[in-house]
């Protein structure tokens, strides 16, 4: 059985693509179906912000968001903002509080800096160069993207081996910011610590988790609550892109780590 045979255990429609350093290695299911990315959008937004950083349009230390917060705080879920409002739970830098509003506010800061609609910036600087022909952007920089798994695989391949970013900026994008912060991982409870990059989750020592149990602590990616996810293990030089027709549920929490382990065992 292929590594992706475990997709059948979900009990609902699921598809996936495995990427190695040379490109696609394995696929299964309907990888052309347009799916809501939901929070996977945050990684696309993080890349858009990193491109603005590379061009000198923004700095991670720019003041942005609530008083005392910076662009870095917003992108790394450390601004203190509530989930979906500009109200704050605490001062910036004290806790990892997952915030759609914070990512949206980061995109608005980049938008002002580049003088362009953020969706247009993503389309012109990321989607068009990478050939993401099915990407749909519905306005929210935290949850608004949709696309086929083949488009998400192009994003994952770019984050795996960057062509748009230099290595230093890529390291900022996928590395951990405010590494000591504790926080709640949606669907997985309190994590201490709870590492994040810039719009990208980093596995670290989180347990339980949705990525492979046998993977590197440097594994990074994102999942969305509508059942789409991707991860990249830089030590194995492998990536997995998954889409399902069901909201993130107990089946994802149970099967995704085993699926990741199977991919690593078959392709590493």
C-alpha cells in the first residue's frame, strides 16, 4: 500500500500530494478540487509579508496593531489581540494568543506599505510567479484563500525550497519568534512552549500535534479548520499537502499524525 493509502481511513473524501526535493512524488484523490484553505491562508500571507520585508517595504519591528506591538508580534500571534477583534487580552509579547484579527492587521500594514491591495500583492508576487492558477482570494488575509491542492503544493514547494525569497528572509519566515511563549493551539489545547513563525506554525515539542510523530521539531506548516493542511519537514526534505471534505475533527487529529509517519517512512 502506498503511503497515502491511509487517506481511506478518514471515512470522507480526502486527497493528498507528497513532495520531495525534486518535486511531486505521490498523489492520491481529487487534487484539482477547489477547497477552502481557511487558516492555511495565514502562511500565504506570511510569505507576502516576507516579500515586502525582503524589498525593504516593511520591517518586522514596525509599530503595528495595539500599542507596543510590532509587525512581528502580529504575524507570530504574540500581539495580545483577541481571536477576531482589536480588543486585547494582554500586552504584546506575553503569550501566544492565536488571532485572525492580528494576521488581518498585519496584512493591512503591509498593504499600506506597498501601496497595493494585499490580495493583488499576493497574486502578482506569489500566485502568478508560482503558477497558482486556481487560487481564489476572498478578502481576509487570515482565512480567505481557496484553491486546489495542486496550488497549495506549489506554495509548499516554494516554502520547502524558496525561489522568491533569499535564505535569510526565508529563515525569518519559517523560524520561531518569541520561542518561550505559551499558548493554546486550536484543536490541541495548551502547548508550552507554542512556537510559531510568521504566519506559519512550527512543530517544536508540541504534543499532541497534527504532524508526523516521527518528524523533526523544525517541521513547519499550517492546518485549516475546513480540513486542508500542509507541512514541510526540512530535515527529511519532504512535504505533505492534504485536503478533505470535512471540517477538522477527531478523525484528522487521529489520522494526520499516522499519515505523516507513513509518508516519512516511505519517502525519507
